[in-house]
């Protein structure tokens, strides 16, 4: 009898890990990497989203900020993680569609190294200026920059702002000084102090300052106005050509994520982004929630890579 008990215990020990691993996904906390720092729009929308995702999946969802290198540090961490659904990425356009195009040695392949789960939406950026500048419109800003060559400093904190401002300079024959920052929140103090005078940034970062008058908005970055600032004209209303690029975000995982996990996460994301209260919270930070199927996201990403490749070439930005 003692020998039989020992055999049964040994068999149980051997098969226990198998039984544990066979539990349905998810059975432990999930980590979502944000490739930018706290206070950015990517961070803000992720925190709204993860509260609901935790409820939908029945497990804690933890936000990890891994900023730096245009979002590639955080994205690389996800690429190197196990494809088990416990490490995901809220991927902005910069880290997925742009970084591989602006590096001579790309840190990853945006198609082969990630699994698309769902589109999450896009956002409107504002062109803002320090109120000391005697301008209230984009046309006045361009005229002032032309009259004062090499005297205006513009801040950038992501590839959308870098490329858009480079296109603005090229399209209008401007000569301004580019001052890059790691994130939008890091640039704002210098913009408020007047050390840089121009910036294109998200509503989440610039909106509060525009409302109280410490910054002045002269245009949106897209072809439509934003309902949060209905008096600010769009870029096309301001007499500029439509920018071919725009900021967006998607939920992605590492390559070879199992189809059943992708489907579970995709369906949860679609349901969350359809909730009126979630849409309202995201729209308050200037983010327009839009979901998709995994295949839809994969097709969109391929299109975006082509669009950004052309925009970078037109802006004269070469891989470094």
C-alpha cells in the first residue's frame, strides 16, 4: 500500500504542471507596456482601457511605462516576451510604423515581430505657440517665421510632430530650430517658459494649457476641427495641404500569439471601445476610439507603413 501511494504521488507531481498550464486564459495578471512615459496620451488612454479589460478578463491588468527611443524600448520588450498573452503593447504609430523606417538597423520588424489584436483609435494634435508670439493663426505663424528666420524654436516629442513640422517647414520655406524631447510632458515646461515657442502635440498634453491661455492653439493637425476646441481651425482650413500622417494606437502582442488568445483579446477590446462611458472618457483626452478585427489591424498597419515611408521621404528625413 505504501508503495502504491508513493507511485500515485509521483504521477500527480509529474502531471500537476500540465493541469495548471491547461487552465483557460487568462489565469494570472497581464502586463500592458506603454512605450512612453506617464502623462502622455498613450498612457492616459491605456489606463482608461485597462480598467475595463481587467473586468472583462477577470484578472488584474498592470500598466508598465517603458519610454525612450521613440517608443522602441517598450516595443522591444514586448517583442522579446513569451507569446502567451501576458505581455501586451499599446502601440502608437511611432513605435510600430515609423521607428523601423527611420533606423538604418531597425530594432524589429513591424509585421513579423508582432501579432495585431485590434485598432484602438486615433487622435487630433494641436499646433500651439507661446502666447508671447504675435500670432493667432497658422498663416500668421508662417509669416512671422519667414520674417524671423532661424529665430523660432519648435519642440517635438514623437515622430508625428517631427515629420509634420518638417513638412510644414518644407512646404512653406521656413527655417526654424528643432529641439527634440523624449516625451510631450518633458517639453511642456520649456514651451510654457518660452524657451521653445512652437509645438505640435496631443490634446491631452496641450489642451489644459490652451483652455487657461498659457498656450495658444493656431490649428489642428488633421483635416477636421476637434469638438473639444471647435474654434480652432483645421490644418486645411488654415491653407496648408493635408498631412498624410496622423497619430493612432493599437493593441498588439508578440509574434506567434495563439489564435484563441488573440480572439479573446480582440473581442474584449471591441466590446470595451463600444461602451458609451469609455468612449466619453477617451474623447475627453482627444482620443477617438475605433476598434477592428486582428486582420483589419494587420491590413491597416501595412498601409500605414507605406504612407509613413512616403511622408518621411517628402520631409527629407533619412534613416539614422
